[in-house]
């Protein structure tokens, strides 16, 4: 693919090879941020997106769930042999997440955030993931989708090592990635997961697009979740409702990454949504106001609100909602 110094894909690199690709330190994260600013497609005039409210804190964490909603990483785009290459630089690390005023949680994460960055490509693009493990344990990245076995991300990458995952973006839909080192439940529960969106060749109709990822936290290692969250922080969107415009089409990419629970539901108050199962269709399969999702299951939900006001969304298991997995949309006239 034009890199004469790149080792065989799927195998760990030497430190020298890591330095040659500029993965040491924080270069990868910065590069992804620059790419997002320059390559994110411009929204059409049909789509109105409210600004992020100025009073949405991150509680001292390096993440802000309000900004995370619409933060899509399109990678660094290159052209090689007539093909579009989307290059993503991802670093496994550790950091402490302040879940609420009383609880901190030591996370294993990608690029310093939980969930990891939402990667986005178009069907047919070539995806190249430069993965550097600085997490203190062996980790890997397993992508859902179609790819060769050597790109499946089940081989542990030792701490301090790096590798390349490279494959074609297919099929279009809502997918995910996560660490696949045993015990997988623990590695996911500690924060090593994220969403991977592959857009259809012709795209989708204009909409205000957002990502909601449900997750659980086993804060005392008893193999039970004590706290739950959308996009990393419990109750965040309940205390800081998500502003959306009245009569604006909302496209919600929803992913269930709650380990230690067989299945959960997602319920939207005072409305119904069209369901595009796994995002692998352009035609909705049904209309509902609650949907059941197993672990790693994901869908696109589309809706619009007719009336202004605040409307809850949450699992219909009340214990999960009360323990943090609850939020609100604030519909603006």
C-alpha cells in the first residue's frame, strides 16, 4: 500500500517502526482531531443543529458527553492506487473517570475517552487503523463487519507494542469495535469499545445525527454493574438535556455495550421512532417507542418531535435508569 517500512499487518511492531509512523506520544490523537475538522462533510441547509449549551461540564474528565454526541472521526483521508484510504490512529491507555461526585473509576480506553472515538467511513473505502497499546496490559481491537481473519483483532498486542489493522469498509451499517483479549467482558467493561459507522454509497437523507452508547460500570469487581450511563457518564443527559429542534429529523445511532446484563431496552417518551436494524437497510423495518437490544446490538432510530418541551429516554428496566442510564431531549421551537 505504499509503506515500504510497514511490517506484516496484524503483527506487533518494533519500537523503531512505531516511531517511523509517528505513533509515539499523542500524535495519533492530535492527527485524528485535525482530520475531523477538515474532513467532516458539511451539513446541508436542511439540517439545523443547536449549539452546545455553555453550561455542560465534563466534571473534570477529559470527555464531554454533550460534544461526544455528534463527534464523528472520519480519519485522515489519503488516495492510494485510485482508492480512498481512511487512516485512524488509536492509542490504548488508562485514565481515571469521575462517574459522579462520589465515585471514580479506573478505565482502560481508546484515545483517552470512554466510549472510544466514533469512527466513520463509506462502504468501499479502505480502512487502516494504526493501533498503539500504551494501556499497561495486552489489548487488541476487534471490528465487527467483514474482513480477513488476520485482521480480526483477536491476537493480543503487548503493552508498548503496536500493529496495523487494514480492511475494506463493508457492509454499510452501524458496527462497533472492542478489545478482544480475555476476559473480554472485563476489557469492555473497563471502557475499551466504540462505534464504527459505515455509510451506504449514496448516503442517507439529511438529519441531525447523534450517537448514544449504553454501558455499565462494575465499580467494586463483584461481576455486577452498580452504575450505568449513556456516552460515559451516569445521569449526564438527565441533568443536561440534549437540545434538538422541533420538527427536525433526528437520526440516533444506538449501541448497547452493557456487559453483565442479558439484554436491555431503549424507550423514548411521547414519540415513536423508525427502526433500521443494525443500520444495514435504507428502509425501516418497524415503528416503535421501545426496542430490546442484546449486548453489542445496535440500530438506527429516526424520529422528530412535534411539540416543544423535555422528553426522557432510558431503558425500560427502571433499576438501570435510576442507576444512571437516563437522559432527556429538550425540544426547541
